[in-house]
C-alpha cells in the first residue's frame, strides 16, 4: 500500500533531523513541523507498523532501510524542485513551499526528465 503524503513528510522530517542530531524524538518532529505531539505520536505508530521507522529504548527514532530510501527520495525531489523553481525566478520561500507540494505527486518519469534537463543545462 503506497504511503500517503503525510507519511512521506514525516519520513523526510526524520531524515532532515537525523542529519542534524543522532537523537530524534517525537517532540523534535512536532516542533519542526508545527504539529501536536499526539498527532506526531499517531503518525510515528503508523510508520513503525509499516516498518519504516524504529524506536530505541530511549524513544529515539531511526529510519529503517526502506524508510531511509523513501525519505532520501522525497528529500532529493524537494531540493531539486526548489532549485529549479528558484532558477525560474520564484522566491526561495515560495519555491520551497511549492516544491513540498509537488514532490509527493510528481511521477518518477517526470522527475527523471527534470534531472536530465538540469544536467544538460549544466554542461
């Protein structure tokens, strides 16, 4: 069963926070995303049930291999799409917000074409 947009956003957030600190907890995710702790706790339970994250005995959250794969994919899309939109003249905040929406719906085929196009421009 495919992961919903919100699940992808949570995985991306765990990935971003884990690159800043080795200890990522639900409270950190709630603060970063501006969501309530109960909402984050429910989402983390769903992601744990899907075997995309794990909790250690201290409540720290880590991505499983599959969770990391999804998170990296979403994060790459976010960074690439933001850069493309900024290069088109969109201000950085709007570009990041728009990229966040697009990253969950763009097909693999279209994203690969965008990356290829950018690579050709850089040559």
